[in-house]
């Protein structure tokens, strides 16, 4: 059961609901949100009667939710969530392309990449300033210097910027520079970090953990949304399977399944998903055909000299060719791009 | 190393090559084929010099193959294999749709299904007469009665027929009725059966085993091809992963990877792949966008009353709608449908 | 529902039950067994009332089975099945060791291996005469010549022989020579072959398929048992996961789970399971500690020169050392060895 | 290449090495440690000559490491790491049992559990005060109140305390109360958190991520060790596979593989590993037989009323019975318990 308070419910009204829940021997989980408070109820073995709550003052709704994820569910909100980035709308009729290098490496590199992906039709620039690397001895990103270069590229091109935040220590700093905050696959179940994204005034791109089920992924999104940030997009980037010819197994099955279960936008990352440059375009096309709201693609001016992920980065020319095909596929599924 | 004999190499020429191999302390594996004999050489720790063989009488070529799969590899044969089914060409510019019920259940059912998928644009009729079922207590198919009904449907519609053969005992019988023989996922590494497909004059649709790597799958195809049957198509039908919301995880990554590694046609089975009726069309579209040469889709006149797989079968109307979208996507990737 | 007929139920009594089932609009699956007929009933949406059948003449029992596997379930038969191989009892208090080379390679090799594993305490000799190999170009076994050598080794040592049967074509031949027939992992769901094991008068060692769930594995055993052969042992040999440092992931969790669900004996194969010689002993010990009824271990007189699986075969001395440790662990879990 | 500085190398000596590395066009990654600085070198395509560094002032060693993990590798340190917790030694001849409830729930519960597991022979008390839960609506632990109760239980029983730290915000607080800090499976690749464990004066129990390869797990340990904390133990707790009958698949194969690759102690968690109360003891025994240095087991005074993980928690009596068996198995592998 989820009790959703009206936007301007008073403290006293909220407290009355909490007290009522406790008096029933159940646990109340108040979830302060940007615009309204929701109160999750747990501890009930069987279904609760919404009638207990829906007539109380300040209560907007009492929702009996069949899925373990609630606020992100289409049961709770039927219409698509559209994330508006100053005119660039993720989750609407337009399929949004995000592109750029794995890591921000230098002023020249990021500007060159930004101008190239802009020209090809991308609306967001991707690029990592903080890089989670399997080895502590590998290149870990340019940190704030990288963020500044992303901001510069935005200034020059008008592209919005999506970049990864790895921890709460750097959250405020990254949020200062970025338009969209990416949560990496390895942090998908870093619940402490997820909770801190609630009060942040930036949309979140939540990558799927490499062994996360769709349900666990939606539960991770629920952490963010229940903490008050409703601007969350989900990014499929490949799961871990037994197959070794590809870096990961891009799970496009997740796309239609998610679109049915949740109102949040769904983005596909073919670069990490298959991890092989020559096959990235095929998987990007397939992602669009499967119903994705966006793609995020690694593009590097000179992939062979990239400090990270060069083997899966497209050249600007390859990205441009992909965009041309992508537009036709978008049309075939009733979208624009 | 693979020594490929000329089409009409004599017994003596072949024996001379075998003798030469043995004299080097290596194992020779003569592979009688429909048109020519190939001789696999194993036991060599390092690479062999092709010069040992390529000047011998009757030898067409001595191929040093970097991959463990050889005859199915693009290294050995660069041009696409096109399987010609009396005018229906799998592996050429046209993307071929195969459709029909999971199991043949009755005369009415299969004829109704056949006419419907024909009208929507399918070129092959699928339908199982022998059904491998997880439980010995489940419906196992109509056997020869089912094959006869498939033949009747072919007669009425002109559709070609693809159906599964489960064992050597029924191989000749199934080959009598079918245009294409399907080897099911669970039999992908039934090497005894694969070898017996060599002399059969029917193309083979080889489904991927649920936990088979792409390499193992190509090795399974190599068993068939090396036994003399070069008409093999590969069918991706979903792999087994940790995800439980979908029946399997349709691995579309395999499509571009296969198209690069092998000259054999690649078919996608979205029905078994995702296993949920409402999402089959999305995965079929994605498969085409990823580069598949064909799709195979479960269609049943009345899915809710199907004896098997009803939850993943499309209605004729849903299949018709899918075909319309599929044609647009095919155009976007330079194919027709 | 499973209707179990009395051992000497008449044809007429059986037919009456079948007729009754059909008259209820359900499917009847008569399962001829060695000693009695069982009749599986399918097609019922809800539970059936056993009372419909249990008073009919010739009916021993009408079992409402909660699991999809029935005859192999502890619900149907509570006491452990003990397979008696002329005094060697698998499934009783003694933990049975089976050992020998991957493949029978030569008279010298198999006799040397047999004498060594006998001396160390093994009760069965393993060795493949028919080898399912991923590549058609690899050593495929000595066939009947290998079976003859196994029989010779049995004659000299008194060890029982367990060896793989790959197909129905060679089933009778292998059954002539072997004491136990092994069904390999890749054939675990070769249902046509499984059914043919019903009338065979030899116990079966059914290996788990690399991606088979425990339930599917038990259903495969159900195929054999329902066809009349109740002498089936299950062999865990490693499943396929994402981990690449080991050949497979030996799933010892399956051991206690199986012991609770089924009355059939459970054997562990640490050689294929972990696939690394230096770690085989640790996994064999762990298998015994987890409750296995037997272990099957690859032992080769000279692993570095083995034609197959040398990297995971123990030397006779290593096997002898393992057996000494194994006996202590067996004692710790109340068994002998 | 890893350049290890002497314990009291001067700033100038370190700077000289850094300068040398940069002058070679490579990246230097200084890793400040508790006792000495190590400098990882990356950017070299081929192997580096250690001679470049090993004669420089202040340099202890220049290590060419074949594995990507370095400081945790047996190549770098051959002898076992023994973590001394005031007399309780993890990684030495004694196998250490850690036990207690999933979550600290109340004063009565934790004290009762502590006394019971102490009586049975456990040396550490486990219990979560901060609980990473899949759902934001589930019980999240008692936080500092739970830590205080753990400290109280330590006072009363003399048991050492191991408990989870979820984030940097609470790191200092948890370190104040706990003897060993547990990093949960979902945080195994939370690199920001791992790095902060370097300066902490507490041993770390690093759980394996549910889809982490052994190599990735060792790389995660390398993050902690390279940041200065050499007191790290690895805890196998089950990986994610396709099997659904068990909560996870406890991967005991990892135990002997790790013991060969690393000098760090290895602990097995059968409770999360198999996730079924009646099978926990079998997996604990198997873990010991496989060579683990410790086990960590969920024990609750009243599992059926536990707020979390009751279905996999042993009763005190079950734990006591397990410990008796465990001691015999420990003896069989040359250990004490």
C-alpha cells in the first residue's frame, strides 16, 4: 500500500496518517518528495483496505500496488514520463541520441567529439570525468577538469551534458556542471547514493547493473523516485551472461518489458552492450526498433588512441551513418529522430 | 588445417593424403560430403605448412583456419550462403518470414493458420509434429499425422514447411514431408543426430542451445556441414540467463556477430526468445534491424486454446500488423520483405 | 495426478482407467514400466480428486503430486533408491568412487588406470569409448574397441564399468559391455534417447545439462523412470555461468537440494565441474561434505599425454591421496568410503 | 608494473620516481598506503624493464606482475595473510566461525543470539545495523542503535563484531563500534567507498558481488589494499545463475581458486549462498572441506519471526549441531575449529 499525500498536505495531516499506520501495528515509511509526500506501508501480510486512508484529510490516494515497485509503475502513473532538458524531451515522440567519448581526455578531444556528434544529430553529449575502473591502476578520469571541459563543449555546441557521478562526495559538484547525472551499472544498488539523488534538481540516467533483474532495476529507480526525484530514465547497457564473444549481452528484451511496466523513459547503450565497434550500429538500430526512447553511443575522434573503450567507440563518420539509418527505423516505429 | 579435395578426387588421391597425414604422426578425419571430401587434421601442436598438401593430386586447397570452426567460416567461404527452397531464398536480399503454430493440433487449426500467415506474407509454415517437452506427461505432438497435415497445408497454400526432427528414428520420415528440417535447441549438441544430417537432401534450421556460446553453435553447424550438408541456417531463439521476467533472453547480439563470422543465413525466433505475446513484435522488429535474414514466429488462430506455447503465439491479426512494420524496417536496412 | 496401477493389473483394468480419464475430457499418458504401469493425467486446470480413481480395480494409488516430477519424487517414494551393481551399492551408506580416464585410449592406458584406481579404492572404472566433442575434428573415441578394453579391465580388476552412450544406434552395444550407462550433459534433454533407456536392463548415470535447472534435470530423470527404468543416478558436473577461471561452476548446492527432493542417488563430478587438476580434490571433498552418494573422477596414468581432458585428470598418486582425505570426510557425515 | 617504495621513502624519492615515469610517456598512479607508497604504472603497451626503477633511491621493489591484481596476489606475497583480531586469527590454522542474525532487531534478540553462537563456538558475532534492501519500503536496520547493541553483545560475550558499512557517511561511526567492517555484495565495485577503506584501522570482509568474476573481486580487494589497508578477507556468498531453486549459487569453486591466487583469507557464507535453512549446514561443511578459512552463518533465536532472512537463518540448536560436524571436517583437511 502506498498512501500519496496531496501536494500541500500539512505536517499534522501527514502525522495523522503515520499515527494511524503505527496504530495498526504496521511500519510507515514517509518518503519526502519534491512536490508531495508519499508513505509506504509495510509489515502487512495480506492486502490492506485503502478505505482506511483515502478519506483522511490531506490524502490524495491510497494505492494497492500489485508490483513491489510502486511510484515507478504504470499502475500508479499511466502516462509516459517526459524529461524536459530545456527543450530536449526524453520520453516523448522524439528518440534522443546521446553521444560522445567514454572519458573526457582533453580540450581538443571533447570539443572535436562534441561538434561531430552535434552535426550528426545528437542532442546530448556524453563523457566521463569520474571513471569507475575495474583496476585501481587504470585511468580514473580528469575529475573537475573534465567537468569544466564538458561545460565548455556545451557552451560551444548547445548540447546538453550527461556524465557519471560515482559518489556522494562529488554529487554536488557534478550536479553543478551536468544536465543529466548518470549512475553507473556498478552503483545501481548503491542505495545510499540513490537516496541522495532524491533532492537533487537534475534528471538521472540509471544504468542497469550487469546482473540486475528488471525488477531489481525498477526497485533501484523506486529508491530515487521515492526520495523525491521523479526525473529518472533507465539505461539498458548489457547484462552478464556466459557468452564471451561480446563484452556484455545487450538485453533488448528489457525494452518492451520496461515500456509496459513503467512510465519512465528507456535508453539503450549499444556500445557497452555489445562492446565491439563494428557491431554497435546494428544494436543501436535494434534498440530503436524494440521501442527505446533514446540511445547513448560512444563516439571518439580517434578511437584507436582513446584512453578507455576505444574498441567500442565509433568514429564520427560511423556515428553519422548510424544516425541516418536510425532515423528511418524511428519512422518505422512511429517516432522521429 | 583443412585439406579440401577436388569434387571428383579419386579414392587413391584421398588415400594418399590420409597416408601422408598419418606418416606425420597426426590424425586424419575424412569428412565425406555431398560433392567433395574434406579432411580435417588434428594432433598438430603448432601450425602446419599448407605446402605439404596443396600440390598433391586431387587436392583443391589446404586451409590454415584461425577459428575452430572451418567450413562454416567466412575465412573459408566469403560469399553468403543462399538456401533456395524452390524460389524462396533464405540468405539473399529478401528477409523471409516463417510462421505458424507451435504444434500442429488439428486439420482445421493448421489450415487456418497456414492461410492466415500466407496472407500476411509468410513464405514458410512452421508447426511441430514431434514436440520435445520438458515433461513426459505433456502433449508430445501428432507425429506422422501432424506431418501429413503440414503437407496438406503446403498443398493448399504453396507455403514451404519447416518442422522439427527429434531423432534419427524419424529423420527419413520427417525429411519426406518437410522442406526444411529444424533441429531444436535441446538437440543442438546431439552430435550423433547432427552427423546424420549430412547425407540428407534438406536444408537444416539449427536452433541455438539455450546455453550454447556462439562458438559452440558454429561448431555444431560445422558437424552438419562437414558431414556433407551445406544448407544450414542458424536460428537464435534466446539464451538462458538470470532474468525471469522473460522466458529466455533473445540474444540479438548474436546476429551481427554471426553475420561477420559465418556465411550461413541467420534467423531470429522472437516467440521463444522473449516468450510473451505482447512483446514478440518488438523483438521481431529488433531482429530485422540487427540484420537477420529471417524471422520465425508462432502464430495460432486462437492462442488461448493452444495446446502449447499459447502465451507466446500471435493472433493472425497481430502477425499481419507485425509484417507491415517489418517491411519498413527491412527497407531501412537495405532489404526487402 | 498420477494413477499407479498394481504390478499385475490386467489390460482391461488399465483400459478402464484410460477410458475414465478420456471421458472426463482429459489426456491420459500410459507409461509402461518394468513392473507396473503408471498413467499420467494432464489437461486438468485444477486439482483432480483422487477418489475418481483409487477405488477402481487394478489401481494401486492415485497420487496428487505437487511437483511436476512425480515418479522420481520423494513425495511418491520416501526411501532412498539403492542401485545394486553386484554388491557395489550406490545410494546406500557407502560413498562410491568411480574413476578412470576421460577416454579409453589404449590397452596399456586403460589397464594401468584400472589397476591404479582399484588400488586406491574406486569401485567403478570410468572411461569413454564414444566421446561427444565440441569439434567434429577432434578425437571421437575408440568405439567398440574401447568397450572391449573396458571389459578387459573389468575382468582383470573386478571393477564395474560406467561409460557413455551417445545415441540409440549404439545403445544395445554399449549396454552389452557396460555395467552403468552414462548419459552425457549435452544429451540430458535428448528425450528420444531417454525414452529408449526405459526397457534397458542397466542403471543410468544421468549427467546434468550445463544450463539445466534442477527441475528440468529431475524431469529428464522422470522420462527414464516413467519409461520403466527405475535405476537412475544423477550426476552434477558443473553448470555454465559467467565465471571463466573455471571450466564450469560445480553446483554443490544441487546436492542437498536433490537429496531432499528425490530418492535417486546423487553423484558429483569434480573433474568436469572445476576443470583444473590442482583443484579437483578440494571439490571432491566438498561434494562428499555436501552429502553426495558418490564421486566420479578423471584419473590418467599420464595426464599430460591424455588425448582429452588431461588438464583436469589426476595422476594415480593424486587420486590415492584424495581417497584418503575423502574417507575422513565421509566419516564426518556419517558415511563410509 | 608496480613500483613499491620503502616504508620511509621521502617525498623527494617518490617524486623522482613519478617524474621518471612521466618522462617515459607513461601514467603514474601513486597509491598512498598506511606504511608505504606504491606506484602503479599504466600506459605501457609492452612489458617494462624493472631495471628502470629498482636501483632508484627509496624504491623497495619493481614488480612485473602477470596478473592484473598485484598487491593481493601470491606472486607478490607468498605467505598467507593472517588477520589478528585480538587473538582471533583469521587465515591461520584455525577455521573461524562468525554467526548471528541478519539484522540487529532488539536488545533481547541480539544478546540471545550472541550468547548462543558463543556457546556453540563462534568467534565473531555478525548482525546488520545498516541493511541494503532491494526495496526502499523494507526494514533498513536500526542504524547506530543497532551498533550499540552489537557493542553491548561484545561486552557481554567477548565475541568480536563484524557488521556492514554501506557508505562513507557512516564509515567512521561503524568503524568506531565494529571489529571487522563488511562490504556487501552490492557495494563490491563501489570504488569510491573501497578507496576510503584504505586509511581505516579495521579489517575488511569483502563480499563477492553476485555477478563478479573472481578476477573482478580480486581487483576490488586490490583497491582497498592499494589504498593502504592490507587486512582484507574475501567472502564468497553465492553468485547469480539461472537456477531458481536456490537463492544464489554458492560458488565453492572460488575457494581453492582464490587460495591459489591470493594470500588473503577466504570466508564462505552458506546462508546467503543457498538461502534455504535446511541446506545451510551442508554448504557450510562443503565450504570447509573446500578449504575455506572461515564461515559466516545467519543464526536467529527465532527464525520464523526474523525481520529479514528468517528463511535462511539457523536456530541456535541447528548451529550447534553444524559446529560439531564442522570440527570433524576441519580435522579432515588439517585444520582446527
